[in-house]
C-alpha cells in the first residue's frame, strides 16, 4: 500500500508486455504513473525513504517476475542519482530526462504531481523522452565539495560586511582591508577594547576564523580528490587559472568527449548567444545562460585571472578584450572572451595538450582544430 492507501493492481495482459513508468520525483516523495499498452493509471505516491523505495520495488518486482519489460522515466533533480541507483541495482532501465529539452511539463497549464508523472509515462511509451547523462561519481563529489566551499566563502563575506557596518556605526572607518587578516582584526579588537566595545565584534571575528578553517578543510579534501587528475593539471597550465577555477571546470565539464565540437561545449556552458533565423536573416541576442551556472562563472573568473596575469598583456585575445571593452563595456567583453576561452579549453582537453600562447590567436587555433578534425575523420573512416 502506498501513501494514498491504494493497493496497486497487477497489469493486465500476457507475458512480455512493455510497462512504461513515469516518476515525478521530489525531496520527500515521488508520484508514479503507469502506462501499459492502451491502459494507464496512477500507481500512487511513495515516500523517499527506505520503506518507500522497498515498497515500490516490491510492486514492480511482481511485474518483472511475470516477464514484463519495465522502463522508468524520471526528471533530473537533486536526488535523481540515488533514485536511479536504487532502480538499476535491481535491474531496471531508467531514463533520466534532459529538462532543458523537455519543456512539456514546465510549460503545461496543469501542474500536479500526477499529471507530470503521466506526461513522463506517455512520452516514455512513445520513445520521445530526451535523455540526460548523469556525471561520474567523482565529478558529483567534486561538485558537492565546491558547493560547500562556495557557501562557506559567501557566509564569511556576509559576516565581514556585518562587522564593517558595526565598525562604521562606532566611528571607525577604512576597516575592510584590516578584516582580511588576523593581525588586522586583532588591531581592531585592541582599539575597541580600549573603548569597552571589544565584545561587540569578537564573536563575529571568531566566526570568521572558524569559517576560514572550514574552508581550508574543504580545500584539502578537494586537493585529495583531484590529485593526479589529468584535466585539472592541463587547466592549471593556463596562466591565471587557479585551483578552484580548474576544479570547477573539471567538475561541471565531466567528460569532454560528450561535446563533438567547441560550439556544443559553449552552448552547454550557456555562453552561446540566442540565434533567430527568419527569411535568410540571422539575429544574435544575449547568451542563453543554459547549463551549469557554476561552469559559466568559472569561465568568467578565468578571464579575470588571465587579465591579472603579467604574461597576458601582449596576447591577441586579451588585446581584443581591451579594445572591445572601450566600445561595448566590461560585461559583454568578458562574456565574449569567456566564450573564446571555452573554445580553447575544449581543444586542450580533447587533445590532452597543455596551454600554448598560440591558442590565443584565432588562425592558429582554427588550424589546430582543423588538423584534429581531419585526424578524427581518418580514424573513423
């Protein structure tokens, strides 16, 4: 019996019937809708607990033992990996939906768990679900660690801003720079102690120290996880690419072989512009911002890092960035440069080559890509 108190019937039909199951997955429960031939119906709701998974697996296990071919479709959410693992370890086929290409649910006028599950089951039965590839376990763990680090860093910045506001209210100015180091914070405490106000900010200073220590712990775990990682090593050969940026690109790119060309990689990162074609006229708009925001941000940070590097002043790409900046502004210039860098990174990772300054020149990069393409064509032929 499921959460609704419904006892699920065994599907009608003979052996070997195909059963398509749509699952609308949430944090606390999932709704199941079954499509079997011309018959369909809600199968109920189950909690995302051990008992819920066991109950659901027991019910579909009866169908499997009767010789039915069972396929399950589920949207990509925060707990999809665990759901998929639980189903696949029992031998069930699970299709994870690419939500960027499957807009039927989000754009539907009717939005209920039952309706969403039914829509998934219907499109699964017609073999019309766009499939999404889940990243590797290592990439998933790296993403988790990077997210925790990002949360800690943002929290630390928030606390520092709160301290700065308190200090300004007490008549102290130009304290932001002093908050960045323990010595500077101690000077502030000594000054405040003389006026009897030390206890006002001391707990917040201790919070900063704890957050800093936690950031170091997470960074050590990240360093262990990527030790000997070829992709990270290649990315760190780019001047201005630090460990966090390299690890972020590594985590959210996962397998570069998924992208047959640099345009698909830029599109995945959300750095490609919208394109509208009508009557032989093409219009280019803003970037799509599709795909992982973290990857897009990492490429922006890479632009900033390269610009700060002493080696980059004479690079053709950065010269174009500076020229574009005077005409179109900093924002558009950074995005355009980030898109160019995604092309360079795609080539480096595909060829497993370290950074070469010549890659910053369009003609040189295009010749290298053409050479790689010809080699791949010969191999495939």
